């Protein structure tokens, strides 16, 4: 299932990058904005787990 270039005998090197706390905070802010903008598109409904008589 992997591309031919990743099936050779050497493992695929995962690129490294640095991430700082501000990056995480910014991502969280953008995610909140996205969810606020599209909150009507995301609904969550779950069946009741237990039904008591």
C-alpha cells in the first residue's frame, strides 16, 4: 500500500520540525474559530447507554 519510494529497504525518515507552546495555542485558537463558524454542521447524538425503568 505504500508508494514504491517508501518500500525500499531503508525506513522512511520522518521530517523533524520544532513546535513551541505558542504554536499549540494558535492552533487551538484557530480550531475554536473553525468550530464556532461551522457549529451547525457538527452535531453529536448518542443513544442512551442505560435505560432505567
